[in-house]
């Protein structure tokens, strides 16, 4: 869904252009890379959160198994 999020952000910044128009304009000016602008930093920010989520899940699962 990242390209859709980039296009949504551009629409909000430009105020008034539609989704299709903004997508075509972005692709024409920046190519496919423009649709994924900011994806790397978003993934880097999500790694610690996802890791913590899996850790808590595993701890909860082990605690529940000890109780049964």
C-alpha cells in the first residue's frame, strides 16, 4: 500500500488534484522510485516495533502454556 500512501500525501499537500491525476504526475516526474519515496525510513522505524511485538507475543504464549 505504500504507493497509495505517497499519492495520498501528495494530494493532501497539493489540495485539489485527484488520485489518478496525482499518480500520473508523480510517475511522470519521478518514475517508480517516486511512488516508494520514504519507504526505507518507514521500514527502519517499524523494525523495533515489530520485534517488540513478536517478543511480547512469545512471552505471552509461554506464560499461557505454563498456566495450563
